[in-house]
């Protein structure tokens, strides 16, 4: 910036006004907000792409276990939780356990079970049922954060997942 001779003040024709400076700050703030949400979405999306195939495989393994042991497994997905409540019924005995995704090293971020839909749109429990014979029964459960979501669905008796 060029100083005018003798006055010690900046040339007013070459300075930025307060309004111009505020506009620049506002634009930078908007761009930062957009990029931060995209960044969090990318992080959550990559974690979902890691965890969802493992959940799908876990359901398939439980189905194999049900077939070999003659057990019935009921998987409950509590809304807002990071765990699956698993109830096993075999030979008149009932055993309940929880499979926590954080404790099993599958999650590092704040992803949760968000929503569940039963195929006939009734207000049914948030469960998948695995019988010794026959397909897995259940609807679809959404898992993720406000930045990225994935859906675990039972179609034709097989678990499948996809990003939303």
C-alpha cells in the first residue's frame, strides 16, 4: 500500500472498506462450513464402508450357527445405540448378549443405529430373526450419523447393505 506524501495516512483509493472485508470473511466462513461437513461425511462414509460388510458377515455367521445348532437368534437394534442385543433360544434355554461395535474395534466415531423399518410398515420391534431353517426375517436398519448413512436390509432372506 502506498503512503501519500507527508500525511502518514494510506491512500483511500487503495484500501479495503469494512463492508468488503466482512463479505470476504462471510464467504470464507460459508466455504469452511461446507468443506467441514463434506470432510465429516467422507470420514463417516469410509467407516461405514468398513463396518457394514462386517455386520453383514456377522448375520451370515449367526445364520450358519442357527442352522448347525438348531437355535433361534433374535437381533435387536436399539435406536441411538452402537450395539446389537442378541437373544439365543435353544432347547428351552434363553441367553441374551450384546455385540458392541465399539468394544469389538469396529467403530471409532459416533455412528449409531438410527431408524428401522419393518417390511409391512407396522410398528414392530427393531429385530431380525434367524431361524434354524429358512431365510433371515426382518426389515431394514439404518446406521450412521447425520453426515453419512448406510442401510442393512434383509432381501430374499439374505442380509445386504448399501450406502444412502
